């Protein structure tokens, strides 16, 4: 093999080394990006699940609030009715 051919072969191998290193770095970056994406997708799924649970809790609390308001209004009406009856009795006793 002529000396010139050896120089060309070693020169070509040396030229490919930086390209090979760039490709290997790119592969590592891609692996890291895929891992980060998988973590982000798991986190997003977990957050969606938590959000769904919170939405259910909010709906339950809204229903309870409506029930409590209705009960409060019923109690208020009954108390006003009793106060009216007490006032009527007081007026009757005062008139006697």
C-alpha cells in the first residue's frame, strides 16, 4: 500500500471522528429528551387525575351548599312563623 493511501485513510478516519462524536452526542440528547418527555407525560397524567378528583369534590361541595342553603331557608321560614305566633300570643295577652 502506498504511503499516500495510508495518509488518505488516516485522514479520512480523522475527518469522521468529529462527525461521529456529534452523532453520539445527538443520540444522548435524544435519549435524555425522550426520558424527560416520559416523565412529563407521567406527571401530566397524575395531574389530570388529581384535577378530576378535585372536580368531583367541588361538585359534591356545591351540592352540599345548595342543600344547606335550602335547609337554612326552611329553618328561617319556620323561625319567622314561630316568632309571628309568639308575637300574636303576646299581643293577645296584652289586649286582655
